[in-house]
C-alpha cells in the first residue's frame, strides 16, 4: 500500500536489533485517516473470506482492528496481556515478545470466543509470528477458526510469514520491510 510505504520511508526510524519505530503515526501518536485507509485495504483484501469477529492483541493492534471491525460491521475482541481480576473463565496462552525479549501470558474470556466462530486477526506488525500464534492458540482452545491474518507492516527479514503460512494461515500485509540494516529502511 503506497500511502503506508511513503509514510514509513518519511517518518519511520530504525532501532537496534531490527526494530522499526513508527511512533508518529501508528504506535504512539496515530493518524486516524491513514488508519482508516489501511483498514479499508485490509477489508478489501479479505473480501470473500467469511468472518464473524475481528480479533487483535492489546495495545497497538486495537486501533487498526477497531477500524476493520467498523468497516465490516463486526465486533472487535482484543486479547489481554494480563488477566483482569474480574475475568473468571478464560483461555490462556503464552507469547514470546520480540521487542521486549520476554515471554508473557495472554488471555481472553471464554464468553467472547465461541466454537465455530470465524475470526480475522489484525495486528500492527508481523515479525516472527509469535503474537499471531498465541492468538491462534486461544482460538483453537475455544474451537474457533482463524479465517485470515492481516498486518499493517510485515518485516520480511523475519520468519513470521513462513511460520504462519506453514500452518495454513492466509496472511496479508500492507507494507513489507526487506531490511533495516545500517539504519536504512528498505521497503519491498
Ligand atoms: P511477532 O509476534 O510477530 O514476533 O511480533 C509482532 C509483535 O511485536 C507486534 O504485535 C508488535 O507490537 C511487536 N513488534 C515486532 N516487531 C516490531 C517492530 O519492528 N516495531 C514495532 N513497533 N513493534 C514490533
């Protein structure tokens, strides 16, 4: 998606360890007009795919997911990174975070994922696919199905796409980063 690629090239920053910082329009300050365009593009790419609910993981997935849900007229469920004391019956899985270099638990109330439900997973970044696999594990515990996985930015030099595709998931991403070597962003 050219609009996103242009913005990454003009405002993205490379951090140590292959991390792309997009804090001025996605991860801290957000550009709602760009977000709306990106959501519309994800919806276009998944047209023809049956979806009952949009699912994401807090925090940065929520903005794109809610706009995808708005566009589709579907509810949006965000998986939590800590269990609220008010949540009684839940599914739990664990995820290794690439950016934080630690493993954490994710959870979702059993109330909001039903057997047979078709879920579209939306997130800001695809790196090694760990967040996506954690959410897919929660879905499978509930007997729900992941219909597709849509990402704003994919880091093509990491293994996420291969790992997820090997498990049969359909992946769409709006911009693919080929390299962040030597402080230079290379967009496919
Ligand atoms: P994965 O689970 O695919 O390894 O990593 C994806 C998750 O880690 C995303 O939810 C995102 O929040 C975070 N992440 C991974 N790589 C980057 C990056 O280069 N920049 C930012 N801002 N977040 C990233």
